[in-house]
C-alpha cells in the first residue's frame, strides 16, 4: 500500500532532522564575503591617513610612518569591529557543535541577528584587542613596506618597479604576520566566545593551558593568507599611483 501523507511527512521530517544533526557544509564564499565587508570598511582608512600626511616633497621618517599607520589602524579597527566580529564568527561556525552554530545566512543578516539577539554591544565585542591588532597590522605593513622599499632602492640599487614592490611587500607580509600573531589568537578567541570574558582572565587561562606556544599558533596559515593580501595591496596601490601620475601628466 502507498504510504499516507502523514507517513511521508514524517519520513521527510526524519530525513531533515538527520541532515540537520550532521555537519553543515557552508558555501565557500561565506568567509570571503565577510572578510571583504571588513576590508572595505577598514582598509581605506589605513591608506588614506598615510596619504594625507605624506607629501611628494619629503618622505616621512620611520617613526612618523609608524605613528600615522598606528593612528589609521586604530580608527580602522574601531570602525570595522562589527564586520570583523561577523567575519570571525562565520569562519568559525563550521567548527562548532551543531547546537552552538549561529548559521548566519549572509553578512547583513548576521549583523542584524547579532544586534537583535545579543544587543548592540555585541557588535563591539573584542574592540580593544581588535583595535590593537589593527594598529600592529597597519603599522607593520605600511611602515615596514616603505622601509624595505627605501632600503631596496638606496642600498640594493633596485629600480622602482614591480620586482621592488613585490619584494618589499613580501617582506612586509612576513613582518606583519609575526607581529600580529599573538594578538590575532586573542582576538579570534574573544570574538568567537559564547560568553564575554575579561582579557586578563583569558590570557591567564591561555598561558596556564598552553604555555608560550599559543603566541605563534597558526603562524603558517596566517602567513599564507596575509602575504598574498599584503603583496596584492601594495602592487595595486603602486600601479594606481603610476596610472594616476600618467593621467595627470606628472613626472615619476
């Protein structure tokens, strides 16, 4: 005899429950969309402040570069914190137990649910570790890139071209990954936590359970991610400058 509608419905419900209890495979672009959202908010601030205080007549000194980059990183970190929290959560969601997953559909829905379910304050969870990371990231990227580029041009006698830009940005990516690794670990754990925890309490727990090894945990994956990002950022930036000078008829 054919199954009744109720039995069919039960069968479908049972299959649906079975599917929900297993691992959920999210589209690969979820984390990328959140990362782009965060980068669109923060990165223009990083580069803009540096350009505002730089002139074509005199290059700023290394301490000045660090100060400018740190300021822009702080502003960018604060402005982009909601998107950064969302980025961490969306990328970390698949690793959580099924019952603890947030299952954000997209970036906009994620931000809306965070504010509705946890309060607006949740958008600023980990803002100070995140801002400190942004300060270290921007300072180490921008300042070390200009420093490495200057050394390559003056000491190594390299031309101001793609090879120099690639080398300087690769080295800047190495510096940025190393400098930011400890703060990156803290930021990720604070933002992905279900409950709010004091920074000093969190640090004490980490040192107690993991010793000093946590500071550079995940360094290689971070470098694999950050190095291409740093290289692409500065290569595109240098090409944008070159095209702009050409269109304006300015000398190189």
